[in-house]
């Protein structure tokens, strides 16, 4: 199993940016599920007065989901891939949305600072080298009581759900990526799901890094047990999180 990290992953996304929107559009429920997770993060709120961070925005699908959920919010959308970000910026946005090119782990150097009322991270955490460090960084960016919403491929742990993912990734994800000339990226995207936390493990990881009220919610359709929404609030920083930040 070969996973891409840091600059190698950003470069692979740069190369894949031109075909990325077409491929994800062929995924039943992709945009619907993003919108569902964004609504769960900022429910029944037009966003007026809110400052939101879209962490790992890609070509802007998650940003669009946030805009739909909170149309009056100010949104900062960040991605490490210049190619993906160029695709996002080329779309039509209001003046309340701004885009920043930066790795999720290096936001301060790009001028992205808190506090944010909420952070949304879609398909990000399984792609970073140190998810714990990133969770601690997100915690520091949030205003007191601010909320984190994570939309991620996290298998339930059930054999049936793992089998569905193997079937889909082997029969669709990898072949489609190969046809587009991006075999290494889509091999990574496939393998990273199996290598990452189960939903239960990721929820516990969030709690260990100081997030409170962690909730794990499924999505409907074929991705049930494969994709989950995680919601939590920025509670007091726990002792183990402080020790981790000091290492």
C-alpha cells in the first residue's frame, strides 16, 4: 500500500484537477452528502455574523455546500493544491468567499488565523500525515464553543461495508483514475480509506484532542457505513492534547 503525503499528494491533485469535478459528479450522492454535512454543521442559520473555514476545499464543492447552508457567512477556503484551488477560484462566488493556497498544517504562515465560528473539513484528515496535530491546530482556530464538522471516508468496521468499498474502489475508483492519467492519486484515495481510522476510532481521536460532544452521523445510499459526518465543539484543551502540542 503506497500512500501519498505532503508535496507529492499536492502535486498529484494538481495534475488531476482538470478532470476531478467530472469524476466526482459521477459519484451518486457526492454533492448531496456534502450539503447534508454542511447543514449539520450550521443548521437553520443564514450565516449572518459567522466566520467559517473550509479546510481542504479542493475545487470548491465543500465551499459551495457551506455557502448553501450559510449564505451570509464569511468563508475562508484553503487548499494545498494550486491546481485544485485554481479550479475553485474560477467558479462564481460572492465577495464573502475568499481562497487561500496553503497546506492545512501551515495556515498561520499563509495569514489564516482564528477565531472561526466553525471549521468544515471534507475528505481531508485521512490525507494528512499527523491527524492529531491537525485536530489540535483546528481546536486553536475555533472560537470558544465553535464547531468542527468533518465529512470523511471512515469505514464502520463491519465486514459488509469494507467489502462494498473494496468493490467500488477496485471496480470504479482506480479504473476511472487510470483512464484520466492519474493512477497514483486514485490508488492513494482508494487505499487511504482502508488505512485510515474506522468511524469509531476517529470519533475517539477527536475527543482525545479536546473536542466535546462528538457525534458520528451516517450518510444515506451506497455510502452508508463508508462515509460519516463528525460533529463536535471546541471544549477545554485536555492535558494529553497540551502534552501533544508541546512535543
